[in-house]
């Protein structure tokens, strides 16, 4: 299954424009608390099977992990469980790519 990826630049542009997309941070709770993309919701990877239903099916969802590999798996899982492929993406390079592109000052702490 081919999962669409969105670059850190594309995601930042969408967020700055107020596009309705949900960023889901899949990292450990302490990682999320230390710094996350502004507005991102936290669902730890191990909780996805029981919490996936909390995510809207009528909005774009961008899954994000540390390096962008786990988020590809979660995106595929969402599609396999009824979310439309056109609404699902993975952040290319994950949080590491975001920080490399936008710097640590672009993060918000919990």
C-alpha cells in the first residue's frame, strides 16, 4: 500500500493557512510533553487500535512519529480500518525532519 507523505514545509504551510487537518503525534507521552508540533494531538502508538475511532473521518489526518517510519504503518492501519486514503498522510522525516526544517523553537511544550 502506497501511503502519501507530506513534507515538513507542506505541513507548516497548511497549518499556517488554517487548513483543517489533524496532526497526530504517535511518540511517547514524555516526548510529546517535551515538544510537539503546535496543535498536534497525542495518541501513543500502542493506543491507536483502541483510540483510532477518536479521529475524524472527514478531515485530513497527518500521522507523525520520530523519524517517519512508524507513522507510515499507522497510516496504513487507518486506511485498512475505514479511513479514506485521500485523507491520510505521514509526515516525511517525522519529528526529526520537522525540527531539522523549522528548528526546535517551532515546537510547543505541554
